[in-house]
C-alpha cells in the first residue's frame, strides 16, 4: 500500500489474455496509483498511472476561488452525492 491507503485488485480475462489492475489509494497525496499488467501472447507489459482524486470540499473551494457564485455536488444520476457512488457531478454558476 502507498501512504497507508487502500488496495483493490481486478483481473479481466478474455480468451488467453489477462489484464490485471492493482489500484492503491495514497491518502497522503489523494491519488489513486494503478499498476496495469497485460499478459497477451506470452508477453507481459506493465504500466503505471496516477489519478488525482478531489473531494467535494476541495472542488467547491477551488471553484469558489475561481469566481463561481454557487457550487452544487451531485451523484451520478443527480441524486445527493455519497462516498459510495461511482461518479461525482459538480455544477457551478458564475
């Protein structure tokens, strides 16, 4: 684990090919760190990528500092946002 965060592993198999995603959450930098391993035709390719994860409070503050008068945060289908949803939608009014 990176920075004392959480780990999630996912394996996708298609025929004889595999894609393995090992996702760590780095709580110190608010980033997800993904190591992707692809096994295809007996060869292995590895890559790593990072995604910055913003909290609703951070986005609201950033947009407020940028001049937005109001900022609202919703879940994927416009419902109230929760930490367990798949998506966060942020709507700002200038």
